[in-house]
């Protein structure tokens, strides 16, 4: 029962992810997206878009696991806007502390599994992590392209920064990269993103 109780405690704790709000807004009603919605969206994208990734043998289940757990650390660390230079200075340190605290709720074997998956996603060295990272970059871009560039209108965001943020797609998902570039160009043309 001790193992089960630890698992239940973790499941209850991660419900807090539903109250971590991101800078992006959802398409339908323009309310801020929460981290749980973001993670679910990435998981669905992984299931649907794997054929556009350069490695046909990428372990889909492993990538999906990464999309589900990569933002759990924000329960304690909070969401850091990707274009916030100041906030990103200590982001990794805050997230490491959060990961240790959160994953330690679990039984040791599951704590290690989630820690390893989270770390692999952060390091982005494996094909599975690269695939998950491609989706993590593309999803906010899709939301922005459908909401008149909601977060792109924040100070300091421009075309070059959005391209830089999404460049992982260029080498690992060329079809998706072409789509992303077309959305960026369209946003600039419509005045939703600064040149």
C-alpha cells in the first residue's frame, strides 16, 4: 500500500498543473492556456505528426512521455515565457529544484524514470527528445497564428526571435519547418508579428 499511496499522492499533486497558466491563449475563447492543456496538445501532435520527423524509428511512446511530463516541474517553478530573457537566466536551476521535489513523491523507480525523461527532454540530445522539442516549439506557434499573434505582440518579440525559437524543426522536421516559416511570414504580412 505504501507504493500505491506514493503514486496517488503524486497524481493528486500534479493536478496543480491545471492551474499553471501560460502566456499563450487557446484559440476558441482567448483565455490563457494551462500547462495540462499544453501537454495534452503536444501528446496529440506526437501521435499525428511523427511521419514528418526525420527519424521514422523514433520511439513514439518515449516522446509522448516527454511531452506529458516536461512541464510538470512548472508546478513549483512556475511558467517562464520563452522570450523573457531575465526569467530564463535562472529557469533551469528553478526547474531542477522543482523536479527533485516533485518526482521524489514517487516510488524510487518511478522517480528515476520521470527524472531521466525530464532531463533527456531538457538536454535534447536524443531523437525522441528532439521530436518532443519540435512539437513543444510548434504548438505555441500554431496558437499564435490562430490568435492574431497574441504573445508575439509582447515587448521584444520579433520574426527573428520566433525563427530562432523554432529552428530545431529545420533539421529534424523539414515539412513542419516549411509550414512554420509560412505561418511566420503570414503573421508578419498581417501585422501580427514584428519584422
